[in-house]
C-alpha cells in the first residue's frame, strides 16, 4: 500500500468504504453518479492495431499475446479478484464491470510468460481465457 496521509475525516470515510460489500459499493457508485453528475468510466487497456494490416510473414513465431477473458464461469467473485491481481490499477467496480462484460481483452502485447501467468490465475479462479 502507499503511504498517503489522510485527514481524520477522510480516514474515517476510507475505513467505512473498506467495509462495504460489492452490492453496497455498486449502489453508492450509482448514487454518486446521479448526485454529482459524473460517471465512472471503466479504464480498459488500449488495443494495439493488428499486424494483419501490415502483411506480416505467417511463418514468424508469435512473441506477443493478447489475453482475452472469454467467460467468467460460476465463480465470478474469484475471477474479479484475479483480474485485480493482473490489473492492479483497476478499482473493484471497474474490475467487476470488465468481468461482467466478457469477452474482453485483459492484456495486450504481452510476452508469453506473462500471458501464461495471467491465464493460470484466471483459470484457477474459475474463468475461461484465450490467448491470441
């Protein structure tokens, strides 16, 4: 965790937020969106253009992969936790939205070992992953 110093008021709010359930957080998010007139935009990884446009040689061995979450399975909460491990910059709500909108790209243009590690984490949590 980071060493950010919060005022006593903000620390109290943060402590309260940490104790909320996923449903309570979703309701709070909707309330704040309506009350403040803002929207929680999910942060999705940028999708790089494919090499098919450039006419790459088909005999080349693939060195970079895209990790695609294709299905969540029965254990959605476990998959959300695994997604947050892979993409630590995502908040809980963003990870939940990403998981619920499968199929979605999780990682793009990553090396084989990183792609395999992400695949193992998601599959261990009960989700289905494709490497492209």
